[in-house]
C-alpha cells in the first residue's frame, strides 16, 4: 500500500501523476456524465492603505491588532469565517504560529501571498452563477473592509505603486524564505514574482475519461499565450510604465525555466498520446531542482539536486517520500498545473467587473466537446511556436498571429459556452463576454490599455 511515507521511486512518481494528478474529476459520482462540469478560481489582489493625506502606502500583513490580517480576520468572522493557523517552527521558534487561511463554511477561503496579496480561493462550483455568488460574497467582505478602514484593494497583474523593497517579504514561512533565496541566485525577478504579481487562476475538471483529459490538457497548454495576451492587465509597476501589457507574464518567463512554462509531449511523439503526456509531466517534475524540504527548514540546495538526483542520492541522509514529492509538485509553476484538476495560470488578475470572462473563455473551449476539437484543430499547428508566442503574448494583442487567432478563439469560446447546459452557464456572463469580444478583442485592446490610459491621465493632471 502506497502512503505519504512511502520511499519515492520513479515508478511511484509516474503512477501518482497518472492516477492522482490526471485523475478523476472532482464532482460527485452521481453527477458524472459528459454534461456536468465544475469550476473554481483563485483570484488575487493587492492591498494598500490610504493615509490622512490621501496618499497610498504599503500595508503590514501582521501587527498588533491593526494589521491587514487582524482586520480581515475580524470582518470575516462577522460573516462566518474562521482563521486557521499553523504551528510548526515557522520562524525558528517551536511556539510560533502563522495564519494559513480564513475558512468559510462553503469551502472558500482567504489566503495570503508573500507580499501580503490577498487570494480568494473558491470551492468547486457546479455552475457560473454559484461561482459568481461565492466570489461576490468574499469580495463584499473586502469592500466592507475598505468602507470601514483605511485598507484598499486593487486587482491587476503587477503592483502598480510599490517596489519590492517597499512591499517587503511579509509572509515569513521557511517555504517562502527558501524560494526567495533560490530565485535570487538566478536573477532579480524572483522577488518581483513573490511580492509584486497577482493572477486569476481558473480551475477546471480534467474530464471523466482519458480521451477528454488528454485533449483538455493539450488544448489548455496551447491556449496559454492567447489567454496571456487577451487578459493582459499589468502595464504599470511601482509607479512606472513598464513597457509590457502583461509584465506579470514577463516576470514569470524570466524565472527558472525548469519549473515554469508549457508542458507538451516530446516532439517525436503524438501530441495527443496519453503516455507521452504523462512522461512529459514526469520529466518536468524529475528535472526540476529541489527548492524546499520541510524537514530542513529554509535550507537551500545546490541546483544539481533535482528530484531525480534525490531519488537515488539521499540529501543529508534523507530519502524522499511521496509526501516530499507532493511538496515538490507544489513548487512547480507551469502555465497548466495538474492538481487532480487543471489549474490554468496564464491570466493577469483582471478588473473585477470582467473577472468572469477568463472563466467563460476556458469553459467554452474546454467543456464543449465540439469547440474543444475545433480549438485543437486551430492551435496544434502552433505547437512548435509556443515558446515564441509566449514571449510575444506579454505585449497583448500586438503580434499579428496572436491577434488573428484570438479573434477566432473568443467567438469560439462564446459558442462553446452558449452550448453548455443552462444550469451551468447561468444568465449574466454570456452578454458580458459578447461585450468583451466587441469592445476589447475585436478592437485589439486589453485591460492593460484601459489601465495605461487612466494612469497617464492621472499623471498629466498631477503635473498641471
């Protein structure tokens, strides 16, 4: 019997990827038919404060009763939220505690990222209206915090006002300290990623059969550059125009290439071959250097200590277990991450009024069997060009191939979404998506363009 303490082998890794990461979709067994889907999101935003002079200033995540965590816990408790803490030698002392999340009865929660970013993580929903209700409930708590305190929240891909130094590393876990030191050895973008970026991650079912799972995984990877471009929303960072539409994506593309990017089958293999895709994800996991081993606190390791090396060469006398493998997987950041569902990581955090559009985009293209096939037909010819397309996607819809293809994908997504059961698609998202198609996609515009226009206007007014 395989347990979390089972000593790791390459075969155990592969079986875990096949049986758990690519495994059964997470909706109830009595609803397992081809028409039923579930959907969830992880939506991040940047907190900041307004002082007496109406100027913005960075927040403190922890403090003495008036920090962001204290305030958010207080207002969450009024709505049924319960703070969850972890106690385990987190700051070098055995009795230290740190907040893990603020949990709500419906399975949603607030979590915090290293730069004090606030993440809303929803439980799986059986339809778009239910998902919207969950998001709106959590966002109303943030709105109430803004009404009653000096805390404010902004939703975009990179922090528009503060530098990494001004924000600081505020979540002092060994995991994040180890990550910070690991990425610092590569370049300066690691610290930017940790404290200056926010995304909207869309979580979709893998599917009930292998044919569906393989097609959705392949299509999701092929969609990454187009989703990056369509939903770009980070043209300003630390008070300056950065020259990109999705600077968040640019930052991620500068990190350790062995743990980020796109995962496709070996070029000599069929793109839709199940075993080739499992092997590709296995290879990705095995070749990535080990960043953090909880047994050793925030100790960092030489870059040559990959997971594959560790399996045959104990580190400090410690052999890896299945539990170590699961932790290692959580420190891999591909555009499409397998977690028993597909975590789609290509969209910048969009303006709140448009936050359901990336959800519709993926649901329409991946959950409609007809549109899934058309997506693959449209995008498989781009397979060898994906790295180049990702590099161009940081400029939004400026590159011709990206723009021309996006103009085909967004209507196709609307078509696919329109064909899903009414109980899933709800009533409000489809008209909003048509508006997005007409006013953004077809006009070669992104959210970044609106943000940049408003930023320049305010800057000009300030200098008049």
